[in-house]
C-alpha cells in the first residue's frame, strides 16, 4: 500500500514498532502540520491498544483481522473506528471504508 501511495505522490508513514516508536510517529502525524505525511498505515494486530488517532478523517480497512471468530475481528475494527472518534477529534464526521476482495472467503464473511 505504501509503494502504491508513493507512486501517486502521496506521503505515508507506517505505525509500527514498540510503544515509544508508535507514540512518536502518531504524535508527529497528528500534531505536526509541517510533516507532510498524509496517510498513516497501521496493522490492527500491532496497534490493538493505546493508539488514539483523533486527526483521522477516514478509517480504511484493507484486510480482515485474522482472529478465532468474526465477532472478535469486528470488535477490533470497532475499536479502531473508536480510536479515530475519541475526545479531541475536531471533525464531526469520520468516514469508514472497507475493501473486500470479491469471490473470496472474506466476501462471504462480510455478507
């Protein structure tokens, strides 16, 4: 995803690593208007807790979270949406998008 964004001239940062590293990246993305980073990429598995993204205007799910049950996967996704809608969010609306590949098990799970 990062390389595709780059091909279109869209800067991105990946939120990963330990809690301190994630905190620095998230803080820069949310609070440094001069950073130029437009998209923040993260994994639900790596960032399941402690990451508030109140600068987000969109939440986009590209892949279903692999969990023992679809209910658990949905809980992770709802938690991710909640992180973008926390106290401090300046936008009245946060768009949520889900991409699902057609003719796959993923499509069956989301119907």
